[in-house]
């Protein structure tokens, strides 16, 4: 009985830290999880850009901290834009066809 381990080609990434069989596709649940996690992170940046000011017990303290420290909305928009660019790159990489 021939050994199947010898016929399977393995491709390594990151100096051998990640390995996969050649000509395999990213599983569908993983593709979906990339989209859901990226959307959750981006939504979090927008919702809590200035902290949790609507919280019933600590919202007032967050407002006082914001007034004392002068938060930067422009910086948070830049961080969110970088998260969007990263998400687009990751999802594009996951959905593209492999050409080995």
C-alpha cells in the first residue's frame, strides 16, 4: 500500500511556521469570519471613537476625560481607514484563486 504522505505536496509560509497542502482553497467559514471580524473591528472604532460616553455609570467620567485630554477624531479616522485597507487586502487575498 503506497504511502499517501509522500504524494502530498506541502507549501510553507513564514519560514515553516505555517504550512498547507498545495492547491487548496481557504474554507468558506474562514472567508466569512474574515469579513465579520473586520466589520466588527471597524464598527467598534466608529462607535467608541470618543469612549463609551453613553454608559450609565461611567459615561460622565469618560466625558470629563475627553474634555481634559482633547481627543483627536482625525487620528481615529486615520486608524479606521487603515483598518479598512487591511480588511480589504485580507479579504481579497482569501477570495482570490490560487495559481500555483
